[in-house]
C-alpha cells in the first residue's frame, strides 16, 4: 500500500491552520499523533481525507515546510490595537471565491459595455465624512425618508443592499464558506471586505454577524469603495482606536450615513431614560442599538464613562440573543444573497447564451443541480 511521504510538521501546521485540536480530529484520524511525530505515514486516501477535513489544498501538504500565507488584499483587522495574525482557511477561501466572481464579472462587464461606476474612488481621506455620507445617501437612495417607509430594520437592510445593487455594486452576504453550512464564518475574525474596481466593485458581508451589525458593515465597506480602496476589516460600530486612518475615516462615514448627527441632535429629548432613547432611536433610524449608543456619544448626550458601561451591557445582551440562533430562511433567497442578484442575473444570462460553462456557473453560484440553476434564473427574471 502506497504511503505519502509528508513532512511531519505539515500535519501540525495544517491542523493549527484550521484551528483544530488533536482531540477534534482523532476520531477520524486515530494515527494523527503518529503522523505529526513522524512515526507513521498516511495512505493517499487518508491524506486526501485529512486535507478535506482541515480545508487545505492537498498539494500544500507535500511542501518541504509550511508556507507563509498572507491575505492577497490589505488587512486592516486589529485585535486589542494589534494586527491580527494568520487568516483562517474560511476567510481565505471566501476571499478567493469572491475574487473569482469579481474577475468573471469584470470580463462580463467589458463584454456588454457596462459603464464604470463613478462613485468608486470619488472620495479622499481628507474629505469631510459628513459630506461623503450625504453623497453616498443620495447615490444609494438610502436617506432617512426612504428608511422611514420601511417597517423593520431587516427591510431597511434589504433596501440598503438594493440601492447598492442598483448602483452597480455586487453585495454578497453569507455566514458560511460558499454553500457549506458546516463552515461557519467567524464575525470576530472579520466582518467584511471590499474589493474596489470601477466596473465590478464588490462588498462581502459576514452574514454570521447579527442583521443589525451587517447594516453598519455594509456602510463601512461602501465607504472603502468610495475611497477606491480594497481591504478586509473587523471594525464594529464603536469608536475605534489603534486602527489605520482609513478605518477610522470609514467608520465615521458609516456612522454619519446611518445616523446623521444633525438629525439625531434634533431628535434628542432632555431627561429621557437611556433605554427609552435607544429603543426609540433604533426604530427611527433602523439601525442597531450599538450604532445609536456610538452616535449618542458623538452628540455629547453620553459621557465616555456612561457610554463604556452602556456599550458593555448592550454587547452582552446582543451576544446572548445571537447564541439563541435563528431559522434557515428561504433557500433561493439565501443563495441570491450569497452571490448578489446582479451577479446571479449576469451569470445565468451568460451561461444560457453559451458564453460561460455550466460547470463554472454552478461552482460560482454554489449549486449542484440544473433544476436549482433554472429556479435561480426564474428568481432573477431571466427564465420564465
């Protein structure tokens, strides 16, 4: 029986890369400890199974030493004011998939002569966040009046995404890697990323984060596109320290876009209880309670000490709610959210016209059956 000659350290590297402990894998690979010590070697079949389990390309395991993996785009993530270390296989695989989709859409956009999107790269770091937020609101059709017509913040988020889609921006939202529900993305590792391009700008939102947090992430990543900047980030709605200037600026733009300070100041009520104010303003602006707390601090309605206490309490409450989980939702709506309606529509059209192979379309859509592909075509109005 053929045994694979793999350097022992490669097994340890692959396991740690996937954030796995030996106990997590020993039931499937009882000889893993021996492989890592060099006392035994796996068969090729066992090696393939191991590579699949730790989400690593099998070719990597034949390298003489572990590779140094870096994100292929600027990494603005921080943890306690320091840069985040090794990216997870989940983040890498999701980023590579989105880069493939963007590359395909760029070629498609050129072939059908889609216009460039003038908003991409239209802002500079020296620009006023208030002015940029106002320009974004107008371009996206996402002002306070439009949000007021929404019954819920989930509806407001769909409106927000729809406005970006209408502008020509691909917005992809997923809480798992591709369509693998066993590979859940970690919001603590990253909340989203932006891939800037004048014809195929793309924003990816970590759908494993709360729906209300996704609203802020979308605004933040769109601000990156207005700068014409590609980056991955994990910044939340709170005031951020230890981040790059670009992250601080994008956060300020996002906060102003979602809750304009001038409008907020007019809505404040003297002597109102904090919990009442937060509940009222979240309904008014269709954003998360954390965004409201941050803007109350910006407006001087809360002191820093009051804000810190309220922020900690609210984050704990939201974490508890998130742990309760939620339902699975509609399969086709979820699939379209994961790849964006604009991308799905273009891909289905191109495939039906014979310009794209069904095999490639299925892979980029994350589907396996022709029936599913056809139903998606119906959902986006390409097929009757």
